[in-house]
């Protein structure tokens, strides 16, 4: 066991489970390898890192993360109307996640929200936007981050 605590500059290995308000599990490492990340490296949104600060090997906890600290509120401006013709013969199904090119030439995932005749509504919000999440954590190891 180490005496290190989770803070800036630490590398953390942990198991986590992420649940929706109704208890539905959306992500978990319990049935696979634990997650390892460096505090502040952007792998975890800051709202998920904040409650972990000060935890050490073997600590566990359950934290409620509000939308502001998780994936943001649902933004109606991130919902776009496209023409069915824009899909080059592929008629998307509602609920399908598709990849679109953004203005910078990167990839942007969007969910097909609705299809009405020739109009296709695509939601570019994060799928967990607007949701309060429960973040259950079991810390396995905290160590100083090594620079590669």
C-alpha cells in the first residue's frame, strides 16, 4: 500500500462504474482491466476527478455528478436538420450513431434523432448530456506519474 493520494501529477489505477439516475449501467471496468489515467490528462472530465482528490489505495466511494460537471447540459443548438439526400443513399435509422466531418475536418459523432420525410434530425450533443450520473469508484493504486 502506498501513502500517495489522488492529486495533480498522480497516476491513478481504479475500477469504476457509471450509472444513470435510474441505476442503468452505462460504463464499467469491473468485468475488464481497471482504468489508468493521469490526473488532469483529460481522460476524465474535471467533474469526475474532483471527488477523487485525496483518495488513496483501497478507498472506494460513490459520487453523484451533475450534468454541469459531467458532459454538459443538452444544447438545442447542437441538434441539426439535414436532408435525407446528404446521406448518400444510406437511409439512417433513428438511434443510430453516425460519424460526420466537422468544420476542422475532424470526426464528430451524431445520433439520428428523428426522420421526417426528407428531413433528418441529427443530435450532436454527448449522449450523456443533461444526465446526472453516479460514479462508483474503487481505487487500486495511486503513484507519481512517470513522464514518458
